[in-house]
C-alpha cells in the first residue's frame, strides 16, 4: 500500500476495489425501499417532490459509485471509466444539494434561505463544471468545494428557531466530515475509501431519517402560511 503523490491517482489493491464496490452496492436496495416509504408517507406535492428528489439522488449516488468501482475492479480504462468517474463526482455535488433542498423548501427559512437553495444548486453545477474542466488537477481544491457546498446551507437551516431535526441534521453532517478524513487517507489507512463509503451511508440515512421524521407526513411541520409553528409526530 502506497499513497499517491501529488495529483496522481491512488492505485488500490484488488481487494480494495472489491470493498469499494460492495460498500455502496449493498445499500442500493435498502435506499430504494426507504425512499419508497418516505414518498408514500408524503401528504402533499411539495413533500412528495422533495422525497422523490432525495431518493433519486441517493439511489443514483450508490448506483454510480458501484458502477465506477466495478469498472476499476475489472481493470477497465479509457473513456468509459472516465465518464463514470466524472459522473460519480457530479452526483456527489447533486446529492449534497438534494439533501438540503427539503429543509430549504419546506421549512420557513426566510428570504436568505429561500434564495440560498438556488445558489446551492448553482454552486453544485459550478462544481461539476470545475471537475470536468480540471479533472484530477487539484484534488485538494475539489475537496474544499465539496465541503463549502456541504456546510454553507446548514448556516441558514440550523438558525431556524426551535427547529425539530436540527440535531440529526448536524449529526449527519458531522458523520460526513469525519468520513472525509478517510477519503483523504488512501494508501495510508487500509480500505480507507471503503470506510469513507460507510460514513457516506451513515450520514445519508441519518439525513433521510430526519427528513422523513420531521418534514414528511401530516403530523409534521405545517407548510404553507404557518410561520414558525411546528408539530412533532406522536
């Protein structure tokens, strides 16, 4: 095991490729099942569209990651691997935006929060464009872009007074941040990337739980014209 130098790509051992593939493949079906439950529980078009958005983004994240790492396992190179690698990176930006969109859409986050959701999606598109134009040229900067996009929207969401779900939202974010330590430890910590995948799984399902528990369903926050009134499930 040897860490990559500079912007060179780390070359995992075959068993690491297997672990990278399995750690997300195993959670594709559970994410579909959990997402279906969340969509079914939605009681109006706003809730339903946000539940669909989060579910599609999560399933796509796991599916694309599995396909990319399976290609690496099979020794595939060239354009196909490149496009799946680019798609894998793009889906991370889109999933971050999809994770925050329900909070910025359903919760009363005010003027700043309302416009922040559009800025967030615009930032995700800029991140994707950067990844495509400067592929593998500055990995540290790309990680910083992910972190900015992941942290900035929370400033608006977590400032909502008395917001149910704030602890889960913050804890899920902390899980992601801790996972980044392994994301940047390829060649230093054995199976670092597979461990990172598990942190992603943990953070994603914590956020999915929070969305379903506090934003989706008739006993949760009253959406239109409700000010800052909130109610919790019994």
